[in-house]
């Protein structure tokens, strides 16, 4: 699929589509339409998730899912307000996302609901609860 | 009766610290658990606190083995953000360096793989021949491992025309030895006994767990970013994507060895068709708010950089997804049903690079913690 | 009085502990040097093994708390005693061994197994998972190579018609070396293959496979105890080589060249060195097998060679 086909495929689930070039596009969706979009991607034959990025932008944490639609890169943004940092897991549809979701949970404190193995991935076991290193308000490791 | 074989954080099998916990019944593996994070340096956060120019050097130090591909991907991403195009000659020089890096990474893999199955002679010989590549890299860039060639908008040094014949001679020697090792890998009885039908990753699992690079290609998944999403000079260079059917350790080795031959071909072609002109475009490094993603084919697979700019000379956020991180999810299915004797070679067959993998957190996890884990478990085994 | 002195001299100096450990360590150094050259390295100097063992001897002796038992501490000493005793039973300087008491091939086979058993006991009692896995693997390996080893010896016994090593050497002095008998060539090959397993050299270094189980049964040993294990291992190499030399290469023979009397021990050293070098070359051209593959290899290919040899000896006149 090239960028046009991908944007055609996701247009009813996502808005704000920005086609960067023939093999890369950005789009924004929300939690309500997210699951339906995943299924649509899956039906269209997308199997590869490259990674998940989380960005703290003030009151909102943006979660970006990078899907590889052979060869187009679909970068799907889901903005999550900080008072409701929850997102359903995608591991049932894309099992390769297991580690990325654990990473997202411990680094930005996004609660991934229904994750099969929600342990820490990189942080040490004695890292305090509720301290997330990639948040804006983070000021150094706790003593 | 099952007991636990700890592999790591320090173990002769691992070249870098990481902890793997194998539950073993006799010789058979029944469970595996991975504990990451022993080599954290907090690079993602550090990248968002330094200027774009500084970050070139920091990205180069994410991984020692694949430093060129890291800095190239970073530079490409920033160039795309800033809307500049590097000169053609710079793209070719980058391609030459990246392919030399692939050759040296794969030869390094071969040496360590031979060591993992106890074939120390092959280990020493493979690393001896790896010196040819190091010499070529030194010739171009002045550095055997860290080339420090890339800069935003091009490369810092040119390939001099009097170096080209030396390069070609070096490539001939390299090709000879690569062919020899390819033959050896396909014919030596003990290598075949240890590597065939071991650590098999089926095609379905490779797709399901999003395997990348040689790991996926050995399971007959034809992915190669150089072909799928050509970047730099790769659109103009001709080469084949190597795949194997079996998905076992042997196939993973064969893919890498045959890729060495392809890379030699690419370097030869790039040297022949090297366009003339400048090697650097000046760039204004105050980038308006924007975001972009770039991916390249590192020696170990797909490497992704995501950068968001915010109008200043430092990036807002840099996300790095290294190939080893992408390949860890496949690991469990490769170990299922294996034996203790297979742990080292199967582990090494994904060519793990923990330095790459662990770059994310902010503080390095204290080694003291790791020791507590191990000792507790040691005490339990005694009982 | 003389007998007692001579016994002590034999067991402690020549051909016992001192001689055996000096030569064993030297052979290990030669082995490492040859390995280095085969791998296009310079390699350590041939006296490196003396330095290594000497350094280990001076190190602190650490016993893990999980391993504090008599077995763990005594195992290396018993093994050392066993291999030194075999040295006394081997023809080193002449056809006559140092200990002339009634001791035949069966005793030597028994004694050669004691280091293996001590290694297992040491591994199991060390309290670590690597030691246990290493010991378990060595049990399997013992059952693999020992059968072939004994079958090959039986082929020789059937050929000579005596269980006495002195008689085997004497027989060869009169009728020529057994290696020249084509019927025994398969037995010799089987013997070298099983020696490779006995000495834990590639492709059969499975019980101490470094990348898999660190150092196998010896993982928890350190300092002087590890040094004793190294000496045991190196004497064992010499002993097995000397045993093969006595069985197939005619044992030590004294020559007289131009009025010079060259003692049998020189011949012994040359022959054992050749055998050690063969095992060195073998270990550098192969990868390590898995334990199940090693078992299968011994019980099919190597056992077939030994049985073939025995059949030929019994059937072909």
C-alpha cells in the first residue's frame, strides 16, 4: 500500500491525515475509534508494528503507533489527557507490541489495559511507583 | 524437577550485561524470562537536551558496532525535518560506510557464533579477516570503528580518488574469505550438526512477533528497508534481498554470510559510480515545529528514528527503536523445546546488541540490584 | 629401607607427582602454543601453564557457603592420587612400571575413571546450577566414551592374550608395534576418539562448555583447589597418552645411538607428545557437539570401529 491507499483505508477512523511522502504519513485518531481502526488495518493485511512512541506535551501524552503497511509507514497519534491515561492494549491484534507497551507504561505512566505481562521492562525493580522518567515534570532519579 | 539456570548479568555467553532466566528440566528448556535494562544510559532523554549538532555524536555512541547507521539515520531524519537534501556524493559515501559496517558486523557475528558452538579456530579466523574491513574503514574515515563521518547535511570527509584502487583490492581479499566462510558454513559437519533445526522461528511467528532484519529474512520474510523504502543512494544501487527458507540458526548464519557478498557488490558499485561534487550542504539548525520518521536497514534489521522539533536548536523528543529491541519478542518461540546446549547459539542468532537495546531509561539500574536477584535465587537452588 | 625410599621416590618424584605434573603442564603449554598457531595467533609461551597454576596456588581459597562439604574439598586430592597412581603403573622408562605389584589393565581402567567420578562429585556438591548441569553431562559422557574405550582395550587384549601391560609392551618389543597390525587400526581410532571425550576436548568438551555452563563442574572451584584440578587434568592427558603409547606404539624403548644410551623415558616423551598433538589438532578443527549427538556418535560410529577391530582380531588369523 502507498500513502494514498492507507489514507483511504483509515479515513473513517482517523482525522488530520498528513501525507509526508509516498511512504510516510501521519494521522490522528482517538480512543473510541482506535480498536476499529486496528481491526481494519489487520483486515487489510498490516501485521508489523515498528514501535510505539510516547511524548509528554503538557496536559496531554501523545502516543504514536508506528505501523509498517509494507512499505508505507503509518504514524497514528492518540492523544491522551493526563487525568485519564488509559489505552486498551493492542497485543491481541499485534503480538509484537508486547515490549513496546511495557516500555510505554513504565516510561510515561500510560496504563495499558489488558496487557498480558505488565511488569517493568527496563527500570530496576526498586524504582518507586508513580515516577515516570520521560514525563516533563520528572526531575532526576529519586534518592 | 525443574531448576533455574541463570544466564547473566555476567556470563561467558553474554558479551554485554543482561539477565535471562531459563527454567530447565534436565537439559530441556521449559521457560524463559528476560530482564532488560542493565546497560541503560538514558540516551533518549539526553538526546532531547542537546542541540541537533551534539546529537550526531551521541547517536553515534548508542551502539559501537552500528555507529554509522545510527548517525546516518539521525542525520537523515534531521535533514528531512529541516528540508535539506544532502549532495549525491555524500549519499554514496554514506552507503559505502554503511555497507562496510554491515560486513564487519556480520563477520563479528560469525566469529562469536563459532565461539558459542565451541569452534574457536573459526572464531579467530573470522576476526582476523574482519581486520580487512576495519582497514578499509580506517582508510576512508580515519577511524577503525567509530568513523565520525556523518554530519547534518552530508559527510565530513571525502573519499579520495587515490584510495579507490586500495579499496577495491581490499574488497577482493574480503570476498575471497567471505566465500570461504560461506562454503564452510554450508559444509562443515559439526557446524551443521549444531545449527540445523535449532532455534527455529517459523514464518508465521516471524510475522506475528514483528521480527526484523536477518532474523526475519532467514524465516523467508522478504523485508529489507533498503529495497522496501529506499533511502540515500540505495535507490540507485542494485543488489538482491537474501532470504532463506528454514528459519533455524543455520539459515540465520547463511543469510548474514550471503549478505556480506551482496554488500561487497554494493560497495564496488558505489565506488565505481561515485558522483562528483561537494559532500556537504550547509543547514540552518533552527527547525520550526515539525515531526518525522526515518528508517534504515541496520546490520541487525530495521532501525527507526522519530524526531519532533519545536522551533529551537534542540529536538523536543527523539525516539530510537533499535533492531534488537524489535527482535526480543521473537525470542521465546525460538527457545521453546530447546536444550541448554542451544541457549548460546540461539541467543546469538538474533545478533543481540544490548547496548542498542537498553538505551531508553534515565538512570542506569544499579548493579547492586542485579546481584540481589541472583543471590536470592542462588540460595533457593541450594535448598 | 631401600624399598621404602624407592617407593617414595617413585611416587613423589619419578615417574610420580613431580615428573608427571611438570611434563603434564609442559604438554598443556605446547598444546596452547600449537592451538595459537593454528588459529593465527602468537599464543602464550609454552611455560604459560606453570605460571597459571603457580598463580592459582597463591590465590585465596574461596569455598562457597553452599559447597562446604568434605566431598567438595577432597575430590581434587583423590583425583590427583588416582592419576599419579596410574603413572606408577605405566611403563615410563622401560617395559617394567615403577610399581611392580600385581596390577593389570583392569586396575588402570578403574583408576582412570576415578578423576571423572571425583569431578562429578565435586560438581554436584558445589551447590550451583552450572556444577550440577556439568556433572550430569559428564555422567552421560562417561557412559558414552567408556564403553568404546574398554572395547578397544579388549581388542588389544584379544590380540596379545594377556591382561598385563608389561606383557603387552614385551610382546610388541618382540613382534612389532600393534599399530602396524592393520586389524587394530580401527581400535586405535576408536581409542583416540574416546580419549578426546575422556580429556574433554572439542568436539566433546560438553561437560565444561564455556559458553553454555561457564566451567561445568569446576565453576565453583577457585584458588589452590582449582590449581590441583588443572594439574589433575594435565597429568590425566599425559597418562592417557602414555597408556595409548604403551598399547599401540610399543611403549618406551631404550635406544643406543653411537655409544650413547638414550633412556626409554625420552621415547616415552616423544610418543606421548605425538598423541597429545593429535588430540590438539582434532580439537581445533571442529565445533562442539551436543550431548545427545555425542552419545549417538560414540554408540554408533566409535563403537562400530572398536567392535570391528575386535571381530577382525578374533576371526582373521
